[in-house]
C-alpha cells in the first residue's frame, strides 16, 4: 500500500478499509511511517471523519498493536472510568480508591496532559516517588492486593495509542470523535476490564464544547464498548468552569486528598460520587446507581477510601509523608492574587482560557517534549452563579516564571464575565446514557 494514496483517499472523504487502517497504524508503530505523514492522515481524519466501522477498525488496530491483558485470575468485575478531559478534573485520584475500597477492582491506565487539560499521570507523578511506569506483573499484583492500580501505557499496552496520543496533542487533531474514541477504547480494552464508566465533558473547557457533540462522542464510545461486549454507562457533565477550585498537578492532588479526608467540594464531590457510584453498580456491589452513590459516600465517611489511597500511593513508590502533611510540598517562587474588578454575579467563564492560563504558568505542555512544573497552578475561587463584591478574591496564581504572571492575570480576568442580574448555577450532570 502507498501511504500518500491512503492520505489522499481519506482527505477526499472516502472510506478506508480495515486492512488500510491496520497498515497505517502498524507501520507508524514500527516507525516505517514518519510523524509528518501520520500527522497528515490524522488531519484528514479530523476533517473528513470516520464512520463507526472505520472507528472500530482504528480502535482494533491500536488495541492489537500490543498486549490485551487477561485478568480472569483476579476475582470480581473489573471496572474503569475514563474522562474526556477538563480543567481541574481530578476525579480519577478520588474515585479509584473509593471504588477499590467498595470491593470493585479498578485497573486504570491513564494519559498525560492533552492541550489545555491536565493528565492523571502528571498529577500522580507530582507525588514524590510515585511511579506510573510499573510493569504488568506489578499491575496484576496491585489489583490482587489493593484492588486498584494507576499507571500509564507500558510498551506492551496499546503502543500505537501512546505514539498517536502525543502526536495529536501537538498537531491540532485532538477534538475528533473517531480519534478520541480509538484512543480511549484501545487503552481501556487492553486493560482487561469488564465494564467502563465514561465521563464525557461538555462546555467551554471540554474538547466537545456543545452538548450535541458530547452526546455524539458518548454514543461512539458506547457503541465501541458494546462491540467488544463490555458493560458501559456514560455521563455528560458540565465543563463550563473548573471542577473544584485547584488547577495544576500538585494542587489537584492536594484537593483530592482533602475530599478523601471528608471535605465537601461542591461540584467535584457530586461528579465523583456519580462516577464512582456507577462503577460500584457495574461492578456488582450495588443494586442501582443510587445505591452505588450511597456506598461511594460511605467509603469517604468511613475513612476506607483514604486508607486505600495510602496503600495505592505506597505500593507505587510514593512518599506518603507528603499526603499526610500536604503543606510539606515545595511552593512556587511567585504568586499573585486576582481580585474582582467590580461587584456582580459571574455569568460565564471561558474555561479553555483558564486551562491555558495554567499551562502558561508551567502546569502543562506546549509540545510533547516540554517539562511540567508540578507545583505551578491556580486556586480558582470564581464560580458561575455566585455574587462577588469588588476586590473579592477570584483566583490566585503560582509559578516560578515571574515574566508571565501579569499576562496570565489579564487572561483570566478576560475569561470571566459578570452580570448585574442574578445568574443561575449550571446543571452539573447534563445527561446519563446507559
């Protein structure tokens, strides 16, 4: 097969065959196709799309580019969660120990920051010593001992996705339903799961900014999960403002620990308990979603989830003293408080701008080679529907780069819209799809 011909075929809106898609993916993994050619294919697929058969073939090609794990030796229904990404979305760090404490094994293979959104691996690696590169032997050992593991793709698991994921991030091809579906499902199916809960974000801070687009993505993911005979449930959740108040890698670990300790964080707790409740339900430990949510809350109040988090951190090499004493972590050199310029209700937040502001401070990547500053980030206090007085605290910035702090302040103030009239709070759970 000829790579330029296949690129032109997709560019012109024609359907690729299973063999053609398999050829492109396998040869890219084997480095016989260079980045620039595969980037051209990704851009063609971005603009022309792929139907559900092409999407299934793309997913399958990435899935079988490596090992598909067999977890039948581990008792229980294995269930994972995937979020399509958002600003301040730290639910994985909270729900994995919740669900594991409830007796449902959670084999979680996660990714790094993508565009304006944070990555679970980057957050976990903000914990000194925490390793996300454990081998598959350790992966199974953790599931047997602690019912949960949080790692990145190994060289054996969906190697095609690891390469393609990084390339999409720097070529403007992230927001494509077929490409997102293939990326998510290849990793999840390779984990050896029996069930999957999906958190599909919608709004200004999501890759799918419209409700219609988010529903289409959820349905694409569900179709693919069902094609591989997996139990699945999807939630469409709001991402028009940060989830919780802390944005940035260590900051999100900090807030996750506070929730595990029993602190109520308005929108973060609600989303987390719905997702973990669904996982507990799919995992056979609850008779309904409602009961699953109740069990999820009980795992926090009883301290079982916090204790499970400790075991996960220690198993994966993390220094738990930083979790016991959250203020032990090194602070950024510079900080700046952003105050409300006038009184009024917040009616809208451009959440993409908030995510990009965190990236500018050092919490994200512009290119796949960039290093992240784990202590950089934002404490974002502004919430839609709340009234603020002039000079009330809206946000606080933390960075080691003094040169960008003033421009980030302007960017954040430009992302917040005020109204003199009262504004309603956005509905957090937009839709549940089963």
